[in-house]
C-alpha cells in the first residue's frame, strides 16, 4: 500500500484530468478510464513511487518510504487478552 501523499496526489491528477475533459462529454469517460488503466500499467508503484524513483539520482537527497509502526510484544499480549486479533 502507498502513503497518504501518493493517494492524494493521484486523486488530484485523476480529478484534474476529468475536469479538463469536461467539454468533451462524449469522450470524458473513455479518456478517464484509459488514463486510469495506463497509470496502473505503467506506474505500478503509484505517483509517489515515480517521484521517488526520479529523485534517486539527486545527490544529497534522502527519500524514505514511510513505515507502519508494529505493535510491541506488550501491546500484542494486551490485545490477545481482550480478544482482539493480532495485527
């Protein structure tokens, strides 16, 4: 899964393309669908993945992928005690 910035940026791009094609009502849905399919085919890591990949060549710039914090052993023990599934 991606991060919030990537999802937000991707949504803005899709909505922007949809709004740009407002005058072409007959082709709006077709172009929108093709845009989504092309993004999924050629950018499988998403918009932010493309941005991160293109910025890797810049010296001195460190780009990290956000990580999801994991539960500690104590938190897992408490969750099991209260009948919550482990995550």
